[in-house]
């Protein structure tokens, strides 16, 4: 289901191939923004980290309480 959700969202959100790397709070979070107002955040660390502001549209693991669990990716759109 994750794969299908991600493909559906990507088709709606995809524009140019540009991306901007966003500063992370530590060396274990990968965060980049794409044109059209969506972002990808991946937590490679051992514990949860706060999600940036936005509406979560796809996650690899359920997200609760505004925290991105370890080993999890989330796509967000600006809200």
C-alpha cells in the first residue's frame, strides 16, 4: 500500500527535478524540499525526532504526536 500511495502522491506533486536541502537538527535526519511545496524527511537515527510543520501525506511507518520514529520517512506538504 505504501508504494501505491507514494506513486499516486508523486504523480500529483512532481514538477521539476530541483530540490533544496534543508538544515537538520542533527546528522541523522535527511530533509529536502521539492518544488510545489512538498518535503521529504527521513530519520536515520535511533530515536524519534520532531516533524517539521506541514501535513503528512505518506509515511513508511505510522506517525503520532508530531514525532518521526527512527528508520522512518515522511512526505509532507506545506499547510
